[in-house]
C-alpha cells in the first residue's frame, strides 16, 4: 500500500468518477465485505456486468468504514444510461440486496442510489 497501486493504461480517452459510501463499522461485517470483494469470492456476473455497461476500470478503497470507488470509463460514457443497464445485468439486483446489509441501505437500492458522487477540488496539472 505505501508503494502505491499500478494503473492500467487505456487505449481510448477516459473520464473518471469518484464516489463515496459509508458502510457498517462492525469489524465482522467489514471483514465479510472485504471477503466478498476479493478475487476468490467475487461474483463473476457482477464483474462481467460492470464491463458490459462500458466501465473500463473500477477500484474500491477502504479506510475505517468509508469506501471510495473510482470508476474509469470512455470519454463518451453516459453514466445514467450505464447505471440503468447495470441494474438489469444478471444477478445485479441480487448482489445489491446482498451487500445492502453491509452498506446500511435498502435491499432494493441500486448502485447509483447508494454511492455519492464526490467533487474534485484539486488536480495537479502538467
């Protein structure tokens, strides 16, 4: 972690979305939430659905019980259209209901209803 994280370069111009979500601060639930986002336990249909709506890269970072999600998408990406499509992807509603117990939200809440967009207030320009 102190050494940073490698980033995949995209072959197309991209834009980035940064979002925030507060989850349960129960240590057992935090550990379980981590588990379900690991390579060993993730739901393949969820990753496939994310890619199917045009998202190129997605990362979630955790500190305490605060999550930050970073999403990279093509420059012409239509977020609302993609979120509507994502809600209809295989097992997406099931996944949202499953993770709702960690996220302290309604089981029928869609991803775009849970995650709060963050405002960029600084960028180190060239």
